[in-house]
C-alpha cells in the first residue's frame, strides 16, 4: 500500500492509462482528418499532445508544428 496516495501499486496501475506514441499519433491523425474540423478540434489535438507526450518528445515537436500549420491554413481558408 502506498500511504501517500492510499492505494496499492496494482490499483494505481489500473488507474493509469499509458498511451504509446503510435496511439497518440493515430488519435492526432483521426482528429486532423475530420472533414468538419474546427478550432475545438485543434484545441483537442493540442491538449492530446500536451497531456500524453513529454515536452522533449520529437513526436510532440513534429505534431505541434504540423498542428500550427494546419491551424494557419484553416484560418486563411
């Protein structure tokens, strides 16, 4: 039992859902391929990257750059 959090390691692991980088990228692609994407979609994608990928992750950097480019294109179109 972990006294600071009040649960066992097994219980803690059940609560933590770890996503692989491949899963995060697939989720990002689904959001970006939505033909009805809007600012809310871009916000969800940004939140996904911030919450699921480490700040130093090369994938996070690459997808963040792509997200900004797509946001910019959507604003112009």
